[in-house]
């Protein structure tokens, strides 16, 4: 974010889509309370790391992080609910992409514990995540292993305690997290079938998370260096050599929510464009009077709705277990690909409509232009989603 403060706005996200049959009263209740709360916050976002800590605390105090864990461990709902995550992320991203980031990483960073952790691991971490007392992180990517997860080089050895050696990079919340869910090779010859997950606490000897990565839309990212680093509790997270499946299951839950965040940014860009078109005068008319403007706004609205319908379908399929696991994964891939790509187009058109004001540092559409770009890459780049969909079509 480029501004010092998250400025309150008179603009509010549309809630008409919540009348669709994909949603129920739980999701509609979120949409009635969250906008006013989010808009009332005055977080200083000039320092992304301090701001994320502040957002986690605020989200925890207000009870929003309770949607990141199940009721058994202090959550609001019986299980992780993809539709709730989508509604939350869409709304938060409308106001502050950094708030959305802080929320999402609490869920993604602890998701593997929710899905595969022992009772002791779940009790040790999940209630604190829900309260905003522990910041979570998900450490999968490596310098030479992004989309190709099986190429990871980080090793885990039990001799007799579990220790990790290797490098993880592009780790969200890196440097501010209280714990990391780290994936490492436990069988170097088994490819994706030789990966295991582990929990590494912040202050563990052998963990260096001080190498920050600076990106065009600032948010906490770091490279982790693991040197004979001991695993928390000396216990794997989930089954030994079952880490790849655990990672994919975690990503599948949150992939549709990435699309939700893209929708929130796109809806904000459209709202900014509409407000600008109504207020900007040219040649004795408002910008909104011109047919070219009307056509662009119409295209933007259609692009948002196309991504939204795929997103809500994917979240609904996951929550209600519609179709096979493969069909649900394909639906999530379609949602993630379409919503993020369409949001990029919508925000670009909004910036173009603003003219010179659109590229001025500190304007909302300028910051959205930077914020949206990474969503087409992380948690599975667009090209990876295309492959998932294409292979399914051929089958």
C-alpha cells in the first residue's frame, strides 16, 4: 500500500450476489457486519510489517480470525468454510488488500495444522491463531521449486530428533510469523511422495527469517534459511511422506478465496471508476455521459460477475462436497484463473479512465494496480490453473 493510512471511504461493496443460492444466512451475516468494521479501521500501512501485525491483532480482537479455524479450537463455524473465506476476503480486499493478506495468511498458514495436525499440535497453535496471538506462515516454495513442488531441496532428517536443512523463499509473513508450516523432503528419491510437513517455531535455533523480500505492493515476504533447525515438538505435521497431499489439500481450501480477494479489488476499482465518471466534467458533460465510458463500465461489471459466479460455485462445491475431488479442484482452478485475470483487466480499465490521476502515487486505483498483480502468480500461477483445467478437459 502506498498511503500512510488506510483512508475510510464512502464507497461500499455490493452485496446483491449474496442472494444467490450459493450462500446461506451465515455468509449474509458476515456481509452485514464486516464492511462497517473494516471501513472504521485507521491502520497505518506505511510499514507493511507493522501494519500486518496491527491487522492481525485487530482482526483477532474483533473475532474475524475465528473463521480461520474450526469451532473445536475457538472458531466460529464447525469446519473451515470456503464460502465464508471468500466473503471475508472479498470484503476486506475492497477496503485494504493488506488487511485481506493478514487475514488470509492466518488461515493458509495454519491450514495444514487444521487438516493434518495431532490433537496436541492443533491445541497448541489454532486457538492462538483465532485470537490473533500467533501469526502463521506457510513455507512451501524454494528458489528452484515453485510450481514444481517435487523439485524442493530442503531435507528433513531424524537423527534422532527431526532437523531441517535448506532454503524456503517467497514466504508470506516471513520475518513476522510466530511459526512456520515447513515442507521438506524425507525421501529424496520419491519425488512428491517423499515430502513431509513440519512446524518450526520462530525462535528455534537454526532458523533465519531475516532476509526480507521487497515487492511492488509491499507486504511481508522473506527467505527462510534452515540450518540443522529442530522441529517444534519433534513431531511431523501429518503423515511422514504425506506432505504433498497435505499441501495440496490446504491450497485447495484457500484457492477460491484468492479469487475472492481479486473480486474485492475489482469491485473497488469499478466503484472508484463509477464515482470518477460521475464527477469528472469534460466538454460540458460528465465522463459518465459518454457512450465509450458506459461501454467500459459495462464490460468491467460483466468481467467481475463472470469471475464471481465461478468463485462462488467453487466455494459452494467444496463446502457441500459436490462432484469428485478432481471436479472440485478444476472448479477452484477456473475460479482462481478467471477472477484474477479479469480483476487485472478491470483495474487496468479503471486506471485508464482516471487518466493521469490513475498513475499518481497514492491514488486508490494506482495502489490496486500494484496490489492485484501478485494474485495471478501466488497459490498457483494462471498457467498452472490452465494446465489443471486443460488436462481435465482432455480426460
